[in-house]
C-alpha cells in the first residue's frame, strides 16, 4: 500500500468510526430538543464525507491516481530517427 493510500485508509476508518459512533448515540441516547438540529446536521456531514471517502476507493479516482503514477514512473519512448 502506498503512502497516499495509507492516508486515505486512515481517513476512511476515522470517518467510519465517527459516523458509526454518532449513529449509535442517536439510537441509544436521547438528544436534547435544543441540540437536535446540530446533532442531525453533524451526522449528515459525517455520512456525506464517509460516502465520498468510500467512493474514492471504488470509483475511478483511485484508478486514475494509479494510472497517473504509472505514467509518471514510466520511461518515455524515444522516436526513431
């Protein structure tokens, strides 16, 4: 796993942990009425960030990054003269 991939993995796991923790708290703890908006907004923000992070792993962004690295590390073909 490359250094960039490790960063994305740690970020994804941190977002998963925070999102899961907030979801569990919402199910088992009573949210005070004065704080409901901020809690639900925060939950929405973390869910959106987590989904975006998962999308990086399974969509074309990771493949595009790998392709860019491969092109960067390749040796150019010299034209025949």
